[in-house]
C-alpha cells in the first residue's frame, strides 16, 4: 500500500468528514450526543486559517483517505518552545493494523520538530488498549492522569 502523510486540503472535506465522523462515533459522540454541526464547521475552517494553531494531516493512499490526525501548538510554563498536542487520531476500520496510525504520529513528530516544539503529547481513553499498544512503541507514558470539568 502506498501511503502519503500530508496536510489536509479543501478538496478533502468529504473524506475527512467521514473519518472525523467515525472518530467521534468511536468516542460516543454520535446520535443525540453528536458534535454540533457548527463545531465541525469551525474545526474545518481552522485548518486553513494561518492565525490558528490547529492543523490536520491525512493519510492518503492513491486518493483515498485512510486516516487523520489533528494537532495544535500552545505555550507552556515549563519550556520556551511550543508544545504540540496531538488531539485526534483515527484510522478507517479497513486500514487498521497496517501502519497508518504510526505514520500519522510520525508525521506530527516531523512537523512539530520543524516548528521548534519541545514535545508532542496526547491522551487516550483508558479502555483503548489497541491504541495503547501502538503508543507504547512510539512514545513514553507520562504517568499523568487527566481531570476535566465540562461547562
């Protein structure tokens, strides 16, 4: 399988949307708990706004998108360089286990290094054991536990 990791383009919207919809369904954000359409529209628009720190890569195999990742840069109180947060990572079901997710992660690594970031980090749900087996190979587990408060 030929695979190219590249920045998303405006022409990718329909395929990107299908992958993003699959990602959200995986995390229970579908049906009555689906993301509001304006959130998806704004997310898409941010990828093409030079003033936004939000970026998207896709895994392209001969014009078919097999996966996506979204990442963003932010400042930190513990480093001068920016940090890179890999927010979303999703591979189409038929492409899983074929190196797509790791290629997307390494694509983020390359871009983060080029941007001068001092680290790339992400989180996953504690039940996502399949993803964790990959993540344990490409990064180190920080030991931090995530807390949140939704409003």
